[in-house]
């Protein structure tokens, strides 16, 4: 459904991750865990297309779509929780 091929991200001389290859398949539930600064948010931004990798690519299966609820702790303080989840970005 969603595959990552040879994905690398580097900031200056710092390599965040290098040559990552993985597939996210239908029916499974995934979690991204790691220490602060390990690249979790960067990886998710790359999956959503919000950020470009240094090299490699992300492929979304034709006919499939991805939705993203951005991480902004204050954007939805004044509205019921269901509203922002119904207005997620669809790619």
C-alpha cells in the first residue's frame, strides 16, 4: 500500500537515517517510536509529502489515499475533538 525505498535524510554532516526500506500494508497497525531527535516526525513528514528526503522515495499504491492530522497542540483547542479529525488532509 505504502512503500519506502532507499530513504535517506541528512542535515549537514548529521545523518538522521540512511537507506530505509519498508512497506506498510493494509490491515496492519504501525507505530513509530524512538528517542527525541531520532527522526520520527521527519519520517512522518516525508511519508506525507510535507518534506523531501535527501534521497530515496515514497510510493503510495495507485488508487489509495493517505490522510494526515497535523501535530499542532493548540490549533483545535476551541472545537470538539471530532471536528479536526473529520477535516484531515487527504493526499
